[in-house]
């Protein structure tokens, strides 16, 4: 499975609108040009003061024809967007004036565009921290109904075709929630399952990981995973799952038969859910560096509408791929 090729094709077919809040950032401007030229987005909007965007584009040698420029402070949508934000946050004591001021922040403006369907997806993070991007998304877009936790996943690709979907697996959460409680872990599993559907185009089979298999060890960290599995069962989760499972019990059928006989995930796992950020982050990096796999992400998941965070060291190619992946998720 060529993950990047499939996401680029899916983005082209979806014909969705993208907003890029970091409109004066050189790599972002270059990525916007490519997104338009390659037909990966129906419309690309750069946010910021128009003169500043044009100056930055000139310095980067990028033409802006076909790219939409929006300055929140000068937009005719400011009053409506600020009013919407005030209704969202008035229970927190925010004033109408504070709401208008908050909407001048390009991250908040971009998230509001997605909320109001003026854009179908948002990508940021080349200049802003992950926390800033998450805050805008959670405050304005919110999470999928029934979930309270935003998280992330990596698509691990290029492995032996026997693993996952043609050598591709979902790893989650490797970038957002440091130490999820059982409810958060169950949310992460549900979000990862949906990411599997969207990215790998297959029915998710989820293993909730641990250093224990089916009670072989007694520890609070093991109980957390067991409780998350119980929560998924109580909610009648619409995907196949099992846990707690050690990595070999999850992935190797002969070991599954010994440690977790009768497991519904035997020989079919395509989504691994880690018990904490430490194990998830270490796990994906080991598979990437020692196993030679390609790691795509992290991609945010659990939001009501698609947004993505970038590494501040992202290349133009990285930004283009992340935008294509995010657009491919838009409904």
C-alpha cells in the first residue's frame, strides 16, 4: 500500500476547501501554491494581513494567483464569527469584546471557518505549538459526539505485507495524551479505529496494548487497560478489539493462541493502541528506526471536523502531505 499516493489521490477526488492560519510562513505559502497547482484542494485560504502575506510570498518567489487571502481584522465575517465564539464561551465569562479579540488570532479564525463550513479542514503548527493548535480545535470545533478526548495517530507503512493492511498499521496515541485514564484510553481506541477506516480503508481490528496479557501481571497500569476494554464493551464499540495484550500476543497468531486463546483479533490486528504516550512514542520510533518503517503523522483524531498539527521543523513536502491527508478526511 502506497499511503502517500492514496492520500493524494483521495484529496484530489474529494475537492475540499483548506484554511492555513500561518499565512505569512514561507513553507506554508510554498505548500499552498503546490496544493492549488496539483489540484489537491478546491480552495486554499491563507490567513494574515494581506500586505504581509504578499511580502512573504514575494520573498519566497511564490505567486498567489488562485490562493485566497483573508485578514480576520478586515473581514466582513468578523462580527458573525465573534458572535458565534461568544456564544460558545460566554459560560466562561468571556465578553463580546474579548470574543472579537480572540477571533483575530488566526488559529481561532481558521477553526471557526471549519466550524462554519467556510473551510472543510485546517492545518497549522509550522509556527505554533501543538498546544495552541489543540486549544483552538477543542474550543471551537470540539470532539466527535460521544467522545471527550482528542488524540493522535501515526500511520506506520512499508513493513512486511503480512502486518496490518498490506504492511500498514495505525499506532495511537503517540503525541498528545501523556497518561490517559480508562475513559480516555477507550476514546483513543475509538478514534484510532476511525483513523484506520479513513487511512487504511479497511475494517479496524484494535489491540489495546500492555506489558500483560489477560491478567498475567497485576498492576495499576494493567488495570487501566482492562477497564478501557470494559468501557468499549459496555458501549458496544463498532469495531473488533481485545486487550490487554502484549505486542507478541497481539501480532503473532501462534503466541495469541498460547496467551489469549480465542481472541477475536487473532491474526487480524491493524491498529495498536498504547497505554500511555511514553510507550507509544518509543514504540513508533523503534519501528521506524530499527524496523525501517515509514512513519506518517502525527495526525490528530477525535475532532468533530478535520484539523492537523505540523512539526515546526516540517518541510514543504511534509506540509503538502499533511494537508492532503487532512483534506482526505473531510466529509
